[in-house]
């Protein structure tokens, strides 16, 4: 008689604050289905969107209970039927999971799993998914950025911000970044920005004009008309299969060339997931990617 194999995982049974993230030690390890793989997770990135989903305020809500997390890195433990490009033992990172990444194991579809180069560790692998794919989509699919243009990256010391700085600088843009501390500004400059500004300074907006992703803004349509400006939002889940494949090719080129180097910030054990959710929204100024360590 076979023994059911169990793992530790975070489960959410109701929407609410960080305290709804509960650690369980008796969650069954999932099995990979057709064209799926089972990943032994060593690290999982924590993203702001996961806090919105957990709170119930996001437009897309998972069925309860669920395990959060998508940006995992680790080693393939098992492969399902029909998997062609991946094998047991491969070091990988994933941009999505079927069973949730705040866990010791997760099932992911083959087309969401990518080889992790030897030059990057598992923590860095967990910082690639949403940050780099979002930055690429925002810059090139939505803003149609071109070499020689200027780009302003607000909150450039966080996961997506650092990714955008590295991408922009490598592809010939002039990069301006903002951060909330002197240390954050130094981090932004080290990762590709030509100039950095402190967005906590009282009159910093007199130096540049910015629009952030949190809080309300006021827009005057006639100003947009006179400058032929455009406003565009970015949601990674709307990307087509072709757009995702294009992004993956570009990012692998960056990994091979050595300019794609995720910067890791605070690291938390799995049991501190609720603290990670608290800190990513209300904690100190961002300084790299927050990750959970399994």
C-alpha cells in the first residue's frame, strides 16, 4: 500500500489581510498531468498582485481554498505524459503554476517552465517571472520603446523596476529611475539608470513628471491631445502565446549576455509569508525582489 506524500504549503481559505495566509504541513504533493511537470521548489517570488488577489480586491479571484504564488524556481521532480522539452533533474524557473508556488512542490504546464542558466541561483530564478516579463511587455509591447528614446521608471528599485532598468539600458534607451532612499537610488544606478531621483523628496516632481501605479491621478485630456500622448495599462495575463514566447527569447539573450541579473532583496522562510505580504506593501522602500525560501 503506497503512502501519501505530503508537503508544506500556504493555503488561503478566505479573502482578507495577510493573516489569512496559513501554513499547513499535511498538504498532498500534487501529481503532474498531461504536458505538466512537478517542480521541487527552492524559492518563490512574492509579487504585489498576490496581495491584491489575497485581499479579494483583484478582478480575477481564484476558487477557495488556494495556494498563492507563480514565480517559482527549483528542480523538476517528475514529468507527465506528453512532455517533450523538459526532463527530471533540470534546474528551472516558471512564470505560472497550476497548484500555487508558496509550497515545497508545484505542478506547472510545460509551456510555462524554462531552463534556469547555471549563472543564476534559485533565488534569482524566482525573481524572473512576473518582474521581467511585465517589464518587457510594458516597454516593448505597450510603449513600443526604441533605442535612443528616454524612459522614466518610477519605483525603479523594486523587482519590476530593476528589470525595466536592465532591459532599457541594454537596448539603448536613456533611463531615468526613482527610488525612496539613497540606497535605492544607488541600486537603480548600478542596474542601468543614467539618473536617479528620490521620490520621497518634497519637490522632486519639479525635476520630472511621473505617474505611479498606486493611488489616484488627475489627467487633463487637452494636455494629452496637445502632446499626442497615450496612456496604457499592462496586465501580464493578457499576453498572447506569441508575445510570451518573444519575451522569453529576449530574456534568455539577456541571461546569456550577462546583463539580466535579478537583484534579491528581503528573503523570508515559508512560514513568514504573511510578513512578506505586509512588507511588500507597507514596509521599507523597495531594494530588490522579495522571495520566499522553502
